[in-house]
């Protein structure tokens, strides 16, 4: 019985750090990004990024970095969506499945979906987003993100 109690106590010590490792500030930054996209508030989305983030997305030319990277990505995304006949986009980021924090930097992976209309059908891409965030003052800012999903499929 004593051994069982010790094992339970040890297991609780292992689980407790994991439960408290999720940072509310990081979650808030990612939620602000999701909400901003869904409301069409691109200024809010841009504001939670560092000045020149690195973005990897499944839209040509696939990677943007350096001066003006956010605006260039946004322009390329708009052109691609229009050319493909996509509209009414809605993005969802789930709870992090991996979150590593060290010295003012964080690596976070979340499940994601992108639901949109195309050719009269509701389509959905399902995948993951990997974020790199950095602490700027008291706030977490997105330094980089990479979207990874297969092509959209009709929603049934």
C-alpha cells in the first residue's frame, strides 16, 4: 500500500508541471489571431506579430520573411483565394498539443481548420499550425508560424 501511495504521489508530480506549463498569455495571443481573422480585423492580427515575421503557408510562394512579410503574405493569400474562388473563410486553432517555453521564446503547435466556400460547397482544410512566439515586454508576439494541411475537402 505504501508503494502504491508513493507511485501515485510521484505520478502527480509528473503531471502537475505539464498541466501548469500552458501559458495563458500565449493562448490569448493565438486566440486574438484566430478571432481577428474571423472578424476580418487584419490590423489586430498584424498587431500580435513582430514587425517582420516569417510565415509559411500553402499559398505560393509559400514563405515570406523580412521587411513587409506580413503584408506580402496577406496580398498573396488574397490573390490566391480570389483565383481559386474561395470566400467566407473561417479559421480555428485548437488547444496546443505541444508547448515549449524557454527564455522568452515559445514553440507551440495547435490543431487547426480552415473552412470556406468554393464553387457553392463548404470546404475544410484540417491540419496543424506551428507557432514561434517571443516575449516583447509583457506580451507574447508571433515571430513565425507555419500552416500544414492537405487540400480542402467538402464538408459533409
